[in-house]
């Protein structure tokens, strides 16, 4: 089909923030977007796939100063590193935009002036609270115990002249649009969150300029100000297409806007589904067709911490497993709406079971039997039996299911359907027993037909696999001496040319791995990483992190435009660390200092003795225990991420220290009404904090 005849499809990722090397959670998003973009091309769309980097802001200015380089030098280095990883993961983006690109910066200045001239932006003074990691402003009422409601880290008082955008002017129009277009925000849970938590209660005007730092795009008519992050970063989706504020748009903008899909992490859904649509309304531009807030990829065996050396990076994983194995893992293990989990053990398990056994062994056996019995020739002799029809039906039905799953962006489910083809093919081998057929000369045509059917099933499965594991797909098809089957030609079984020859020497697609050997190598990598991290700290002191300080038990977040993903204790695993005092072996732990607080800040927390009267494991969690804790005359339900350190039986009867005035939060679908205090050593071992003497349940800890 000619390119001009194809229907355009524009997909974007969030642009990665250039504060440092992206971890595997950041990289997941670009792989996910790539799989969707590749599949859309298979469907016959003219795809435009854009990604890039967000390079302005106070955090960048601070990090550059720490590194002793200019902000531009700093972002040049990180942006190059990000692009290198995106390329390493074989992502097929068409445009890599940087917000320091001259054409982008010029358009941002024009957009700011246009919105100011038409009264959507006005000058005022900001006074409130500011979170540097998230680069977000908050009011006193929005802050949670003096912390950022998004990331849980301390906020600082801020006061400065600023320009503001009149969000309320467009709020009802956006509400009406969301109600009229239920597909606009997906999954539905994200839409409900935006409507109920932000839009319906009423929007505040948004700060869109800063004067407290210089690393940003200057407001050309008031150069003391630089354009604040979200108006700068979000607009990349149109400037990357050649949008011109004066109306002289490039050809790409006319062809591809509005975007068909903005793919972003759930942590920045608010900025993309509220701020961005309202900016577009003010510019009199059509809104994107869909915004999908994907879940997070979580570290399943403890918090990601540079001091522990266990932060997972895509290039490190690719060195171990290969690029396509990493692509398979992050795509297959991520549910549509809930967070996924990544561990070294699980990756090795998937490598051995799914990739080496189900897929690799199938391809190798089929090619080897074709060579052994027919000199590599694959021919359909028409000696069909009833079991063949079942295989063909299963394969063709899987093609339809994959298409249906991808229409709903259920990528993990689509991959499961593809591997269903390979599983069914392995079963077909067991059903037809080619090795037994080979012993009977009278059944030679039947044997040939069986091997033809296997080859055809693999061709269809490998062709479908191309969007998700392109290198593996190409390796398989090359060994079968054929080309990728177009999606519109998968409605028929039996198109592999009869009489073709497969390769004489099949290639091992995936080698089985020994988990013990892998973990030994991982331990060394983590030790080296921890040593490097410690060397970068004053005095080389090791940093120990409290259990509950990091987001989602070690969340690897999306490739978001701002990282700022550490969460508050009560909304995570329900525990917090104790002080860094001497342990029984005489070692000490020096904690990274947090900002000083006043006595009034400390007095807001309520600590009491609690008695655990019942405890059970949370069924859907690898880390959580659910304890019934008697505090005074009340019994509270508290979830704690300590399953690896205590059994439910050990917990019952313990007197423990409890934070009792934390706002209740849902964890794994269960309500947690407080937090148990723990101490944590350098190896991540937790110990419950208990009163030295027997104290009654409810006694105040002061």
C-alpha cells in the first residue's frame, strides 16, 4: 500500500527527564510504545512515533552545578545516554525531540506570548509550597503532613513573582469533552481519578513561569521569567510535528495532529489529561484522541537504591538476557491496569520456560526434524488428519485474538495469545509423534504434512511476534527461509510455499540459564554499584533507606517528564525505618540527612504501643502481612511489608510501636490504618521496634 494511501497514526511517549540514567521502569514505556507503533504499521497505518527528552528545570540546574558543568553540557550527556538506551532496545521512533532544540524553544516563547495576549496567562505572585523533585507547587491544604502529595518528599515554602494560566476558564469544557468521549482517558480508573479528585472539585490557576532559577526558556517579553516545566514539556507533542503558533504549520502537523495516542505513566496522568488538553483548547487546537496512563514496573525483591547497587537498567539486563528477552519480559509481565513486578529470579524463569523451552525448543525441533527426515525440505503432502484441523483453528483464532487485544492496548494479553500458538504447536508434536511416523515408510507423507503444519504455525506466530520481539522474529523467519507474513494475509493457514527448504543448522534462540550463576553475577554487580554510590557520598558513607521511603516498594516508574516518585510511608508498604544506631555486630549506618524539622512538626505525629492480636499473609502480595493491632480499646488493621522477615505466627502477641494518626490507605485492595515502626540494616533486614519494658496497648510513645 502506498504511504499516501495509509491512514496516519501518531503515537508519543512522555519525554524522559534528563536528571540521570533511565532505569528499567522508565525504559518500559518506550518499549511498550514501540510495540504498539510496530503493530499499527502491521495493520497498515502510516505511523509517526515520537519520543525525546525534557531538559529544563531547577533540578537540572542544581545537578549541573553539583557536577561542575553547565546545564547544557549536563543535559547533552544524559540525553545522549537516554537515546543510546532507546536505540539499544531496538525502538523504532521517528522523532527524538529535545526541549533544548532551537525550534521548540522558539515556539514555546510564541505560545506563551499568544496565551498572554489573549488573557489566558496573567502576572501575579506565587506564595505557597514547592516540591523540587516533582517541580510542582502546592497549597498548605494540598500538602500532606508538610510533604508533597505526589511523591511524599518534603516541600519548601516558596514566594516569587510568576505568571499564571487561567485553568478554570476551560474546566467545564474539558469535563464535557471527557464525558462525551469515554475513550479519551484510559484505563477508566484513571479517568475517574482525574474527574473526582481534580476536575469536579474545581481547578486552581496554574503557575507557568519561574524566577528562582534560570535554566529554562526565557519569557521574551519579561526575561526575568523562564517558562515553567509543563507548558514547555507538554508542548513537545506539537512542536515535534512542526507546529507554528503563527499558523504556518509544517506538513507533518497537518497530517498527524491530533495525536492518536499519548502513552504516559500513571504518575503524570494529571498533567496530560488536564493541563495539556486545556492548553490545546486555549490554542484552539483539537485534543488528542486518547491518553493511556500505564502502570508501573516494580522491583519485586526490595527497593531500588543506588546505595545498595540494585537499580535495574535496561542495558544491564540486555547484557545478561539479550534485548528481545528484556522486551518480552517487561511487556509480558505488565498487566493492563495494575503494576507489574520485575526480579532477576522471574526473568531467569521466563527465559528458561517461555523463551528457551516453549519457543526456542519448538523452532529448533521443527527445523531439526525437517533436516533429519527430508533433507530440510518442507512440503505439504495433503495427508491430513483431524488433529490438524484443531491446530489450524487454534492458530487462526489466536490471530484474531491478538488483533482484538491490541485494539484495546492489552499488550501483555496479546503476547500471551501469540505464545498460545507456540504452546499449541508443541502439543501438536506430542499428538502426532513425528519420530514414530518416521519409522513407517508408509506414513512418510503424513510425516511431511505434520512438519509442514508446524512450520506454517511457527511462521504465523513469528510474524505476529515481530511487533514485540523483532530480532527474534527475524531470526526465526530467516531460518525458515521465508519473509514476515503480512497481517492481512493471516486469515488463511497454508501459505508457506510447499517445497521450501529450512536452514541446515538451526540457531539457538535462547539458552537456558542457571539461576545460581546469574545471582552470583548480580551480587557482584550490586556490590560494585553500592561501592561506587558510597564513594560518591561525603566520607564514602553508606546510605540506608527506610522501608517505606521509596515509591511502591521500589517502584520503577514510567518514562515520565519528571521523576519525583518516592511515596509517603502510609501509602506504601506500611513500615518505616528506625534510626541508624549500632547493631549487635558493632557496625553503624549513617543515614542521608533529611531537612530539619521543628518540634511542632514532630508533635503532629502520634506514636503508641500496639499489641498484635492476629496476623495473616495478604494473598495477592509477596511482601505484605495484615495485622490486627490493639491500640487502647480499639483494634486497627495495619498492612506491613515484612513478610520476608516475620511469619504471621511470629507476629501474634508482640508489643510494637505504631504511628496511629496516618491517613488510612488502601494496599493490595485492603485498608491499612497506621504504620508499624521497623529498623533496617544495610542488607535490607527489618526488625520491629518494641518497647524495652512491658507497656499496655495504647501507651503513648513520647
